């Protein structure tokens, strides 16, 4: 009798326990289902792009954890004068070797067309191990921190160039390259926005904790990379065409000849060079020039405003709030630019790049002429917005015009140039006197140089169209 009553009583307890468990479980499963539905929408699930979107979100979350740990060590923990020296050292020790290593990344990855998933997984795993290595040095800020930071940067760029190169293979029907790139980038930005406060919270526990979090995230990304579709590693459909220099084009039946492998030959019998950024028409070259101006502006504003606002906060605000206003404005602008890329249906990236460069230049001139809290925030937001749209358009042009066999090299070279531009802009920002009006005029000058070098060529290329379209 007693056992029967006990059994009867256990039923409601079990049902109550299941109800509580379901209530606790539902928010997480519901969120996961919502994320999966968003990332796999409009054919992205069937094509495999949804998996890449999720992987890039993991990548963004891990990178921001590392950024939080480094920023707290290199910048926020010391006085302004010492911080300027530390940041300059960071740029010299980390970025300078990167400019030498980055050009090697592309050709190495070009030799692994059947190992792209493994390459992305390896980049994730390398950063997981390096984050653990950095966790022991981040509290002291010793020089051993910088080689590990360099390794994280190189691995991050290696992942980035492979990710950019495989987007065309996962393109859903009816998607433009700008739209697909923006979907992937927006996922990374959203993940960054979620992970940044978590990293800041872990930082309050102890300096190594954001790096522990990064390690866990990157290990998850290592596993996720192998869930990408097998066609990422397949060579099926790849084009092996070689491009010729514009001056060496021959009319049909001319004296030029081709080898049995289809490689073009010059009139003197020499083989053509492998195609690169200079052999695919003016669009990519001028797009790089415009993006270099955007990236130099980004580096300049980050470092110049970081030091300026520590010494001269915005009117009526503390230094921390001033930095927060500028940072949030830039982040919102970047997110809006990325979202705008997913809404644009036009397939004219040259026009987009030229337009946003002119827009950024106009706002920079206004910020210099009418320097104020509002104008500084507006320029930060506009810089984020235009840089995002311009980079998405540049990626689309490289994916469109550069043959797949050398596409990773093209992305690696473009990333090297853009990273160097960011370092140059940052160096100017560190060295410039902390005068707000002067800084805004310098920002306008950076954009004016980029516009003078690129806008005319971009618009002319847009009228002619792409000479070697690789992706419809």
C-alpha cells in the first residue's frame, strides 16, 4: 500500500520536473532554432552558405574575446603617454612582421584547393592554442605577448582569405556576391556585439579569462569547420583559365598560340604569368585603392580619437563615456553598412565604392569645419558604414574577376595592403598632436587622396563592365 502511494506521488513530481526542465531548456533551444532559421533563409541552408555564416559568427566571437584581453593590457591599464608607446610597440612588433608573412598565406592556401575546410579548422585550432599561450602573459604585458598576438593575427587572416574564397562555391540561387558577403559579415558583427560584453565581464574576473573564453570558442569553430559541405573542398567546376595582359591580347587567328594545357603564350614564346590583381582589369585595382583609404581612415580614427578623448573628452562627458559614444557610433555604422549590403540588389560594386567614398569625404570635411561631439560621432558612424559597404563590394569584385585557382592569393594580397594601410593610418593617429580640428582635416585628407586615385577609374570601369567575369 505504501509503495503504491509512493509510486502515485512520484508521477506528479516527475511531471513537475519535466515541466521545469522544459521551461529552462526552451529559451536556449528556441534561440538556437531562431538563429538557424535566420542563417539558413533564402536558400542559404540548401547551398551551405548558412553553415559558413554560423562559422563566421563563431570566428567573430572568438576574435573579440582576444581583442578585449589585449586592449585591457596594452591600452587601458596605463597612462596616456605610456599607452601611446605601448600601442606603437604593438603595431611595430605585430603588424610589421605580418606584412611580410601575409603574402605567403595566399600561395600556400592556393595549393590546398581540396583542403579548405581543414585550413579553416586549422586556423581556428591555432588561435585556440595561442589564446592559451597568451593567457599566461596577458597579466604582465611582457614582450612574449606580442609574438603570440602576431600568430593570432596571421591565423585570423588565413581563415579570412579562405572564407572569402569559398563564398562563390556556396552562393544560393539569386544571391549577388555583395549580398552573400554581407550576410556572412553581419553574422560576425552580431556575434561580436554579443561576445564583447561577455568578454568584458570575464575581464573583471581576471585578465586571462577572456582568453580562456576565446580558446573554448575557437575549439568549437574547429569542429564546426568540418560540417561545411564537401563541395567546399571539391575541384568540380573550377576554372583553370589563365588571363593575359591587356597589351598582349591577340585577334582570332593571330600569331599567339596556346600550349596543350591551355596556357597562353606571348608572341616570343614565353609563358604568361599567373593571373593576379593587375591582370583582371581596373576594377579590383581601383577598388583596392579606395578601400585602402577607408582602412587608413579607420586606423587613424581608432588611435587618434582613443588618445584625444582620454585627454580631451567630448563636451560634458567623461573620457570613458566619450570613447563609448564614438565606439558605439562606429559599430552601429558598420552594422548598418553590412545590413545595407544584404538589401542591395544592384550588381555594380564599382559604383557602390565610389559613392560611399565620396559620402565619407563629405562628412569628414563637415567634421573638420564644424568640430563638435555630434560631428565626431557622425564621422565615426559614417566611417564604419562606408568601410563595410566598400569592403563587401571589393570582395565581390575579387570573387567575380579573379580565377578560383589564385583567388586566395588575391584575397591575401588585398588583405596585406589593407592591413598596411590600417597600420599607416594608426601610426599617423599616434604621432599627430592631440588637436581635434587638425585630426578631422587629416581624416578628410586621407579620404581625398583615396578619391583622387580611384573614383574616376571606378566609374570608368563600371561603364565598361567586367572584362573577365568569373561569377554570374
